[in-house]
C-alpha cells in the first residue's frame, strides 16, 4: 500500500508539473557540479522549496486573525513572513504588503532604504557606550559571573540559562569552538529579531563579540533567515562599519572571524540543530541528542548557539546595566508592535500600555507565540517571565503575546495553530509527523460538526504521545497547546461535538477540509 502511494505521488507530480524535465536536468547539473548524488540534491531542494516564491499570502495566526485566508491558486501559503504587527501581510517579488481598509499598501519598513535610513550607525552606538567593554577587553576578562548574577536566559524560546550553557560549552572545549547566532526567526507572532537586527545591529554584533571573547571562540557564524533581506543588509553594514573603525583586528589577532549567512527554510529551521544542518547544506531537520551542540555542533565542532536578542541583552549587561526584553504584541489589540521593557510585565499591562484591545474584553491570550500555550483571561495578570509562566503551566517562549478577543472561537484558533505545526513538521519522527496530521484533521472535523467526544479523548492521547515522544520542541509544543486549549476551554470543544459554536464562526455540516 505504501509503495503504491509513493508511486502514485511521483506519477501525479510528473504528470502535473509542466517543467518537470528542465527541473530534473537542473538537479542533475547541480549534482555533477557539487559531486553529490542527484537524490541528495532532490532531497535538499524539496525540503526548502517553498512553492510560488513570487506571490505569497502569510497564513500565520496574527495574519489569519486579520483576515488572511490560505492563499488561492495564484499564490502560495507562507507560514510566517515576520511582519505580524502589520497583519494581514502578503509578499510579491520580494516586496511585502499590508492590507489596510481594503487597500493593499507596500510595507515601508520592509524596504532596504527604510532600514538604511533608520538603523543605528556605529558612531551613534558608540556614543551611547556601545562596544565600551569590548574596546577595553584584555586577556583574562570574562562575563560569565556577571551573566550568572543577572540570571539572563536565552531568548530564542527555550529560556536556557546563558551562564549554564557557557559552562557546558567550556567543559567540552575552550578553544576552536564556534558561536552560532540564531537569527532564523519563524514563529507566528514573533518579529523582534528582525527589528533588532534591522535597526540596532551593533547591539547584536557587540554581544556576539563579547560572547566569543569570553569563551575564546575564533569563529562566529550569523545565520539569518533568507527572507530577512533588510536585516542581512543591516548586519553586513554593521560589520563593515566595525571593521573600518577597528581594522585590522577583525579576524586576526583580537577579534574572531565573522561570517554572515542567509539561510532558507521556515519555522523548524530555527531549531538550533536544524539550522546547523541547513548551513551545512542538508535538509533543515533537527538532530537527535546527545551529542548536544556544545559537544558537537556545526560541522561537528563544539558550538555555542545564541538567539540574536540574547546577544543584544549581553551587550546591555556588559555596560553595567540590566537588560531589557523585546515583547511582541499582536492579535486583537489596537496597536500591535514590539515593546521593549523590563522582563516581567504582565500581558494586561502590555496590552493596556499599547492602547488597549480592539473590541472590548479579551477571552484568551497566547503568551509565547504558538508554542507557549494558550491561557484564559484569568491569567492575564501573571508576569511574563520564565518562572511565572512555568508555574501556571505555560511557556514564555519568545515573549510574543497574541491577544484573542471574546468573539473568537478557540476551536477555530486551534485549527489554525495545528495547521501551522502540521505544515512545519519536518516529518523526521512519527509522534510529530502523524500527531500534527491527526490533531489538525480532528480540529477540522470539529469545526465541521463531524467529531464526537470520543474523538476529542483520542486527540488528547495523541497530544500526550507527541509531548512524550517527539524529537524536538516543535512536536512537543504542538501536543501541549492542544491539551492547554482543552484544559482551559473544554466547554467549547464539548459544544462543537454537539454542533454548537458560541462565537458563530464554525460552519457545521460541511465536508471536512
Ligand atoms: C521548532 C523550533 C524553532 C526554533 N526557532 C528559533 C528561532 O527562530 N530563533 C532562535 O533563536 N531560536 C529558535 N529555537 C530555539 C533554538 O533551538 C535554541 O534554543 C536557541 O537558538 C538558543 O539560543 P538562546 O539560548 O540564546 O535562546 C527554536 C526551537 C524550535 C524547537
Ligand atoms: S518533533 Fe516534528 S519537527 Fe521536530 S524532529 Fe520530530 S518531526 Fe521534525
């Protein structure tokens, strides 16, 4: 049965793809040129192929909430284009557009000129004390105890204590390791790294150099998501400015060599080991652990991985101050955006300080993008920090709050969430591969009035298996957010098994889609 399915997929592909022959020839010529088997070329290309690159509709949750559909035949669906505060967003010929008041308007901030005119240059950065610690750096200096005191945790989603990671890296090897800067942001609701890299690139560069010097690292690789052209431009410019100012010490003597790479792929490629695979020219799939990246990371070398925002925080701390957190706010609020404040603001204060909600009371919020779970309004006064979130069974993730108003249907929202995870699952492990498929299918059936209470119970078992057995946090988060939704909004799931939708969003009696 499986072989038959596979054969029919290939037949269908060849039959319906008009350019199949030229595509095949191209892959053969790449295979000849790079001396790798054609099957390897096919495998890598198919992983990163994102359909129609000229015309994309963003289907991330913030864009869905503002009216974006799944894309028609002339456009393809993008999981997240990284402009969630300007939702709903589309992309055409590498240009981004936002739809406002029925009009499709070019997004000014996606323009390289905008970035060039608004980014902080090196002189302005130095005038605020930037690179101060780096300039004074002498052998024997080390930031680890300062970082331990501040309790800084990684801001890429996992929230791992920075000092602890440095210790683990040092216990593997103190020399010849690599620092990998993770700027592959791809989770719906999260766009902080893009803004930080575009507008304040020196803060990330400063932090990266400080982390490298503290850990005696001689090579830094900055992996930026390929769609982030403005961010890549800004970081390259920052490196040029730095090299001119402090030349010739970059790459020789005091400072490590720095390489900036534009890396394709979407959400899952932001997982640190998947990012390493993508950089090495393979499919962007997470690796099994152990070994951990600090033992064997990029090209098998001990690798310290940090999120771009974590490094910006390190540069702030090095100046003797505390660090700020960049929270993203989207969904049913008046002024979506990135808000820099002290760690631990509540979602209520975040929403209120940004102008309040769009349509009265909220029903729920997601504190950390799609992977931090979903919470009811009763938890809105919980500080948005790692420990407080963990105590209530949620995750801060990247600190990207998605606000959901009273008139939203949680089953509908969860359908979008699980569709995202299904689309993004790399398929390497079965709990995630089948689980995301199963939960997405179940939610579509619930929306269409075709699932009963036993199906929902079955979904809970699937979700638990995903949490227990998935290789990476994508599959685990996809299972957990489903269980969270049932825990806090179980009544809505029960309603749907009885073909009722309080929000009047679901259209019962349709065929499952
Ligand atoms: C599916 C998935 C996607 C991720 N995407 C990102 C990302 O885009 N950027 C990022 O820095 N970390 C991302 N992470 C977390 C990284 O694996 C890693 O924990 C992080 O880069 C470490 O840096 P930090 O300690 O400074 O947070 C992702 C994790 C998973 C499971
Ligand atoms: S959990 Fe999902 S995304 Fe992660 S390795 Fe398994 S299949 Fe891939």
